[in-house]
């Protein structure tokens, strides 16, 4: 078989993507190391065993949203002094990520009410959480909820157990976090891997660092690479903004849905109360055999039969043998869109438990003042435009709920190539994109009130 130049490029790029994904999230490695050196953390995780474990009896729908105060610490290279340049990401990029979090944690993300496949639609849970930038710092002073710190460090090594936390301290080239009992700290910086074999997009610690004397509480929070925080600005073309969604899932007590022992054996990774990393019971995410890296869509399993149903669910107490739930935010699939009801129950339980039982009740019950409005982009444009159907077979409609005029539409491939451009000057348009290959694309919609970016999947 003759391999064309284009085929060779695609093969090379697919190998890069697989290598990057192999270290997509470092949570498990860092938590295992922390458990080995931190007795308070180990005890807090173990205390869950003595707790009544009927967490799945709680309601997955709450009458009012729980507001989580957020502070975003941008730790940027000193060569990127201007806001929006390189590692010093813009306010708009931060706003875009907060928008995505609020959609994902309220089940208002674009995939609902008609997700790419409906297999688990009936058990998709609504966490009903609202993430808002803090408007008051720990000293009671007004703030935007964003800090910016210049560092001489080029990047931070996620493979090094010490450097993986260096962005969290002034003394090691980073920024001290705010009181983790009252704020969700998010550090955004340039992550690298000294051991090779991939790229880390983010990580977070499972709850428990605030227990005991809290001597390691400064590590609490999540870290996200600046290229995978949001979908606008300097975000990578392949970023869908779901890295932070995934890591906050860990922060609120969730484990990966896939079997972390690798391909070759099945396990129900997030329903194992005897495993120190877990101690949680999520009984509605099926067991898996290894990790799934590709797309999930309506044609699945016919195009992905090898990973459609990798384990016998009856052996794990399920009443039916279900497909693997690769669309879950806690998986590694290329497109994810849901939490399960069981996962929502775990997150609710974490927010209602004390810190000594690896909970975050102080975060839920705090009195920090927050700002749930955007910093610059008008709220109506962020949520105004719809692209449907999505996923699409090549023909789509783009429309504005409030009849905002579209100036231009630019469509970019996952590698950043501009593959479609159109002037419009209307509030609704139909596009024929059947000439585009299957994959993820990003649609930039320019209006008089600003530009937004939407993700589009073409099957």
C-alpha cells in the first residue's frame, strides 16, 4: 500500500495525540504520592470508610444552585507581560472557561437536551453548581477573582512530584493560593513532562488535604495548562474547555470512570470503597477495560465496536449489560458531555461532609462575596448563538436567540487551519459543510458585540 504525504502527516499527528493523551490527567499519580507521605490526608480518605455510605440516596437535583467562589491564578512567563499574550491568558479566555463550567455543572451544555448519543440520557445528572469569580479577596478587598504572577520559570514539570506544585507558592516561582477552605483555587500555567511520552493537561487533588493540621492545604485546588483552559484566546484548537470540568470532578471526589490498570482487565474504577483513592460508590457508571481515546457519537458502536461494551456488567452487580459510558466527563474520550446521577450524589456528599471526612462543607457554607457577571464580554453574546444539529452530518444552522447580526463566520480545524469563511450580516444562516472530513471543528462567530467560539463535531 502506498502511503501518501497527507496520510503520513495524519498518522504522525494521531501518534502525537495519543502520546499527549497518555498523560492527560496526573491526578492519580499525585494523589498516590500524597497518600504515601501525608498521614493526615491518608486518614481523611480512610475516615470515609467509617461513614454511612448511602450517598446515592441523596437527590441529584437541588432546588437552588450551590455557588462556588473561584480565584484563577495566572502564572505566566515574565516574557509575556501583556495580558492575552502567550501564557498570560486574557480575561475573555477565563470568562469562556467559567461559562463552560457553569454549563457542564448545570446540564445546560450544548449537547443537551439531545446529546450525540442518547444511551445514558436518562441518568445524566445535574450537579446544579455555579462557579463565580470571587469579588472579595481573603483580606476583604475588592478583586476580579484573577491574579497574575510573572515567573522566571519557563514551565512546570508535572512528572516531578515537587515541581508539579511549584506554581502554588511564591517561593518556588508561583503564586500562593487563597484560603482553600473558602475558595476554589485554579492555577493556569505552562505544564511540561520531563519523563516524555505525552502532555499533561491538568490535575487536582481528591478531597482530604484540609483535614488534620492542614499542613499541606496549600496544594489544594486544580492546575490546568494555559492551552487547555477555555476555548478562546491562546487556547489550543483541540481544547474544548472540559479539562477544568474533569479536574473539578476530581476536586469534588470523583475518580476516572475507566479502569486505570490498563487494557487487559475489567474493573469498576469509581465504585470501589476499599481503594484509598476512591472510597466512593458510583454505581451507575459501568465497568471498563482500559481507556477509550476517540469520539462518541450516534453511530457508536458500529464504528467503534472494540470499545463499545468492554466488560460483563452483570459480574459487577448491574441489572443489565450496558455499553461503556465514554461520554462521561471523567473519561478520556475526545468528546464528553455528562455526569451520572451517582456522580452528582458523590459531589453533593463531598460538599456536605466535614473536612475531616474528606469533605468540603466549609467551601459550600462560606461567606465569600462573588461576582457571577462577566468581566467584559456581554452575557447575552456568550449564550446567545446556537449551532444545530451538533454533531452534524455536514449541514448546520447557526442562529441568534436575540437576533444579533453575524458579521463573519470562520471555521477552523483541530490543528488551527481556517477551512471555511463567510460574510453574513444576518442573525441566522444555513451552511453546507459536507466537504469537510469527520472531526472536531471550531466556529468563530463575529458580531458587533464581540466574537465567540463554538465547538462543532462533524460525523
